[in-house]
C-alpha cells in the first residue's frame, strides 16, 4: 500500500495524473506456469506523450493465495521509430 501511495504521489508531482493520455486500473487472477501458485494482481497504469517521448508508469501489487505480497513500480519511456514504439526503462 505504501508503494502505491508513493507511485500516485510521484504521478501527481510530475503532473502525469492530471494530464495523462490514459489512466487504467486492472485486477487480474494470475497463475504462475512454473510452480502453479496463484495470486491476485492489481495494476495501476498511466501514460503521457511529452517531449516527443511516450512516458508510462505502472504500479503492480500481487497478493499470493498461499501468503505473501509483491510490489513493483516501473517507469518507462518510449519513442516511435518507423511505426514501432520502442520502450526502455
């Protein structure tokens, strides 16, 4: 929860949340193909075209059915090159 609040504060501070091209929130039931563990994943995504780049922010929180939690915050930047949007981050 702390990382989600941090990511939302980061988005607000950089004006991404106020001028975003898109904002989405998804909840998925995910099953690991390797060890068959299941978890509920929540995704918050926001994206903005700014300065000739496509900026994206993703916050993922996964709660495992067997116990435990995983959080991640990702920021990527992409550039459209010959019709292909190449991302790095």
